[in-house]
């Protein structure tokens, strides 16, 4: 995969659009176990990003991702944007060293992003958080790459694994984040963090399909 600067900026615009389109849905999910602001917080974070999107044009893709991560992490819009910001910064550090030309480098960047979120929040699979969607997604991506799959094929598998992980949170009692405070009251509610993780990962997949349909 060889994302250009224009394609990296397009990805960020698509992510902001996906967040805006799903704001009410994410808030509704959050109302079952939290303060009903997960979608609103994410939209505010990406509005801060879009406020400086023109300054990102022409920069190397990993720089675009790093600066978006910094904006999200420092926007003061709640834990969701902070976690995604830290994840993007960690992924960008790997991409700066490894480049974006190989599926292996993309897999390593996704692992770094997941590690940053787990270190910050202390969640594991089964905690009823965004990790329940992201960890199986990263594993699926790596597994496909290891057997010679393309980046798009790996993202296809990752999105499906994230969807399954997201849906599984309905049967969990939270151990971290919003779900922890809800306790057994959260049973039957799909975690909003796992849902936004699935939606953003799908957005990445769809942008890769649009920009790099025939590339690794």
C-alpha cells in the first residue's frame, strides 16, 4: 500500500464524516451505560482536526496521521478522542520508520496502536471497551498478512473480526471504562467504544479500497 499525502488527508476527512454521521447512534449506545456523549466527544475531536486539515495537505502520510493524533489527544474532548489520538501517534511512529509499502509495516503499526490503547486504559479483551473490537481485528490482520494476503484482504478480515468483537460486548459486564461503572446494568448493551472502533476501522478499509484497490 502506498498512501499519498492526498489519500491520507482523504482518509481523515472520511473518518470525520463517519463520526458525524454516527454521532447520534454512538450517543444512543452510550446512554445505556455512560453519559450519552461518546459520539458527541468524537465529533468534537474530529471537528478540531478538520479545523486544521488544510495545514496537513502536502505532508507525508505518517506526518498527517501523527498530527491528527496529536490534535485528538490534546483536544480535551473526553477519553474516546484521547485514546484514538494516542493510537494514531503510535501507529505513525512505526510508519515513519518502516514506511507504508508493505503489509507487514501496516500490521506492525496497528499492533503499536492497540498497545498504546491497552497501556493507557488497562483494558483487555472481555473488559467491554474498544479493545474488544480492536484486538481481534489486529490479530485477523496479522494472520492474513502472514499467509501472503494483501493489505485490502487483511483489512477485510480485520473489519469482520472487529464487528464480531463489537457485538460480543452485549454479553459482557464491564471491567473498565463506561461499562465498569454500569456493572450488570450494562448487560445487553453494545459498547459504544467498541462500536466506534469498528466504524473507524471500516472507514480505513473503505478508503484503502477506494485508493489502493490493486496495491499490496
